[in-house]
C-alpha cells in the first residue's frame, strides 16, 4: 500500500459509561432500601447451632415504619423461612437496638447468650433451601400486627449455600479484568501479528497471575487459542489475504479467581486499499536528487477505547493505535516525523468532550534501527492541551537498505467524572513529513 506523506485519519470511539460491579442473583424488589447488613460470622455451616452471633444495619427504619423482623430468608424471590423471633415493636430490646428509632440496628448474642432476635435456629432447619445464592433480609414494617413481606421496607444481603456440604458464606467476587489487543502487519507478506494483554478493570496493571487462554477471533471465527503467560498472549497469523481484517481477543479464565473479558476490535490493512467499483492508483512523489520514497505503509483505521471506568476524579479508557512507516530514501535526506493531532469528542445530540483529555504513550518495535518513539503526552489536566496539540508519535532516519518502522501508541483518555454518559467519537489525524 502506497500512501503519500500526508493524510491518514483514525476514528477513536468509546462509550463514557460509569459502571460498577453488581451481583444480582435474585430479583430486585421495589421496596428494598439503600443500606447494608453486616453479620458475624461471615461464613459457616448449616448445622451450626446458631446461624448468626450478631447482625447490624447501616441505617434505621424509615419514617412511618414501627416494627422490625430480622433474618427473613428468601431464595429466588420466595420466602423460605425466618431464623429468629419474628418481630419486635419496642424501640429498644435488651439484646441491642432494632433500629426503630431511626438509628442503625445492632443485635449481638454476646449481650445475651439466648438472644433470639439474632437467630434461634440452624440454617438446615429451613425447608426448601437449595444450592445457590439466597437473601438475608432485615425488615421494617408499617404495621406491627400485619407483616407485608412484599411492600414493607427491607435491607438485603446476598449469601451462598452448598446443600451438599452445608457450607454458607458471603460470595467473593472474582477479580474483574480487561483485555487489550494490538494487530499489526509484519515484514513478511500475508502475516498479521496479534498480541493481547490481560489487565485489571481499570486497564492500568497487567495481571501476571491471571490463568487461562486468549481466544483470538476474526468475527465469529477463532483464528488461534494461546495460553496466557504473565498476563500476555501473542501469535502470528500466516497466509492472511489482502484487505481489511478486524480481530478481537477473549480472555477465558481457567479458575474463578478472575473474570473473563473481551477486547475492543483491532483492525489491520494488508495490501492496497481498493474502493468498491474503482481501480487502483499508484501514488508517487518526485525526489529532487537521487531516488527513494517515504511511505505510511499501514495504520489502524479505528481504535475503540471501550467503556470508561471511574478512577478517582476521572473516567479512564485506553486503546492502542498502530502505524507502519517505510523509508527507502538515501541517507542524506532529513529524518522523517510521524505526528498526530486529535479534535474534540462529540456524541449524538451535540455534547462535546474536549480532545485535550486524550493523551498517548508512543513506542517503536525493539528491532527497528534508526527510529525512536516520540515523548509521552499526558491528557489534561496533567497537560493543558493533550493531543489537541500536534504531537510526535515517532521519528527516524533513512538508510540505503530501507527502514521499516512499526510504531504504536497507547491512547489514554481521562475524562472528567461529571462527563455526561454516551458514545463519543473523535478524529485523530496522522501526518508523515
């Protein structure tokens, strides 16, 4: 592919969505109120004499609710039974406080060893509890004489249960992961190099302990499956036809310690770009003395930054941009520069996110001779303009043998935390001079 020294654009897209880890094994109820339940112990066996030794809530009863019942057990939205004395209408009990005065509830068996407000049953005394997740609910009731377990207010805590062993406990969430992918051509015709990295959910730290496989795909077709080693997996595809190819990398964990994740698409172009129904044109440049040309051989036509993740006061997202420069000029020619500049991000409806919040960390392949990466450009607010100012991606000197430089840039978006949600896009222009 021969492209003149100028004009190559890359579309950088990403959805700015603030998202957190949620566990919802049971159907949510309209009358669950915000707050938490804390228990001791946090795990045990269904055959233990008492299910709990203490229970506490982070909030008290809402106004208008003047009765409380503890340890109602639900599974799949269905009441299985209760593990304590059913209810109390007093503002305080000798076993602690039930939260009817608006303050958080707290009951502990150490206050009174026969504290049935905490629990007075074994978990295996319930009929119908099966393997899976279940809910422990702390209720506040509008009427002390009539308990409405559908419409009354409650706090909920999700627990797990194994009917085979009797073990129960608070579920431990797997470490969330993110997977990034780079795709680039090699010096050999028809080859594509794919490299995937498994990182934490914020895409800041490589998870060297992550065990499993990376499944590389083109569309729905698996093109390679490679074991993850120290958080990284790579492969080289041979015999790839000319044209545009888009790949993804899926991390498939081999244990429950890490969650799976799928990368954004990485696109690579092999051979000349031919528009439908058109012929091909060979673009050349006149050299005043001697011979030799400078080409932007290939580049990423799009970079998807994925879904931004909150990191303190910013919403962070990242992705990788690739480009290949071929320099066939004589050594007396000046060094070339590959520069980049981004405009503002916009979304449907006209909302604008200033392009200054995008930065990059450039790099060049380690086997490239005579070429160096440009400096790191930090996104705002570390810098005032980020990539809105023309920035150097890579530079190199010509040689008689010809130099092929594979350059990359890890794009980093740090949008303000108050950025409106939505799918944003911006145009990044690469210029080879």
